[in-house]
């Protein structure tokens, strides 16, 4: 009897039944796992990306787990494409309750070799796209009584890391933007937080993970290992839930195995 009460309480606290979650970047490794976690918690998940093939693969995983999801292609560099995304989701689901902004690109270009075009491209995808989607989906949430926006930041947005100069600058700006939006919209029940993954090997960072860099990262991580994508789900559900996370806004939720706690 007590066990059932505990399970009911936890379900009520973290359940996303009746909610719609849009996961931009949901075809990728990390956001794909976050999408799966949101679906398992009961949300209808909209997987957003450029690859229909990867989208279909993610939908199969969610379906096999008993979740509900559909794929919508979108170009985060295009404001009209993001508006069309919102319009399609609202037409199918009525509203959007949760937005995950996870699209991003990286480059290992040495700082003195970064060209204006590359710098502008990375900032536009990593920062500009998040601003655009926050404007479009944020307006919708403000008009419909609230919601949760989870912007995916980076451990390199908290402090300088070598070899990812433009990426680090763009993610630091995402952290700042999220705090400003949280302050702006808190009274209207739109919560904005930054989920900060530490080192999780994924498509965009494998190119800079050579042997010496891996050794340096693990030597600075108390857990002595890389993160696994599913380890982002708990933090995602906390930030997404309007009950469990109702008073959480404007924070940087760090999931890094202790990396940011180390000094020497």
C-alpha cells in the first residue's frame, strides 16, 4: 500500500501526460535520448531535425518504448520554417508545453584561423536559432498560460576550453540569453533553463576527442568517465515538469560527472 502511494506520488510529480514537447535537434544523440525520456514520461513528442531518415529511426525507438511521437523537418536558420513548425504542431496538438532547443554545430578551427563566415555561421545556428525559436515558441507559451523552455548549453559555455572557440562563445551567450528570458517571463509562468551537458561523446565533438584530449578530460572529471546520453533524462524531466520544476527558472543544470567542480 505504501509502495503504491509512493509510486503514485512520483508519477504525479514527474508525469507529462497531456503535454506536448517539441525537441529541436531530436534526431541527434543527446537530444534524441531526451526526446525518448519525455515520451516515456507521457508527453507527445515532436522530433525536429533535417534528416527524415534519422527522424524515422528516433520515432521507431519511441514507439517501441510505448511513447507517442511524430517528426517534423525544420531549418532552424529560417524563421519562417520555425513558425511553420509551431503552426503544424498547434494544428495537430492544440498547443506546445515544452520546448527543447538542442540544434548546434561545432568546429575545431584554431582561433587565429577562424574566418568571418565560419564565425557567423556557428553563432547563427547555436545562438541565433535559439533566439528565434524562443521568440516564436515563447510568444505561444505566453499566450497560453505558460510552459517550459530547455536550452541546451555546454560545459564550454561556463569556462574556456581549448579548440572550440566559436562554439564556446556561442554557448556562453545561450546561457546568458536563457537567464534573461527567465527573468523576463517568470511572472507569466514560462520557465527558461539551460541544461548543461559535460562530456558526452556525440557526433559534433568526436572530431576533437583525440587521445590526449580524452586523457585530459577524464583526469579532470571526478567520475572518471564520459557521460551516457540517458543520464540527461532525469534533469530534462525535472526542468520539463510543471510540478517537479515549478519554481526552477533561470538556472544552469549541470550534468557533468563533477567536471565543473574540479580545480586542480
